[in-house]
């Protein structure tokens, strides 16, 4: 079935899909590397993914569906809304 990500989990998924390391994710979320690693592992569980590549594939698949389906478009809208536009990893 489809998975739903919101808030911090969605932001982590977007960072992961961008190829960010756990260290970069920890900096973006202002948490320790250990905390970021824990949350990435939890994200893998939610996505039923065994590694980063599989997780990213599932995230990108969901984004692709969002572009094709009006119902799934909420995912893309949520991603745009939840993704900070400044102050992340030196951006903005």
C-alpha cells in the first residue's frame, strides 16, 4: 500500500532523495548524527526499504505518482509546503 509521510519524516525523505548523508541530514534538522541515523533507519522501516538506494527509489516513485495522479498530488504539495526554502545547509 501507499505510505504517507508528513512533517519531519517527509523532509528527511526529501533530503535522502537528494543524496544527503546522515551528517547533512543531522545539520539540516539540527539534531545529533546519532539521532539522524535513528530517524533514517525508522524511515527505511516505514518505506519497507533495506538500504538507501531502495528508500530513494520508493521516494522517487511516490513523487512520480504525485505528478501523474490528482489524488497523489497532495504528496507533492505537502513536500513543497514542508520543505524549508532557506537556512538549510547554507541555502538561502
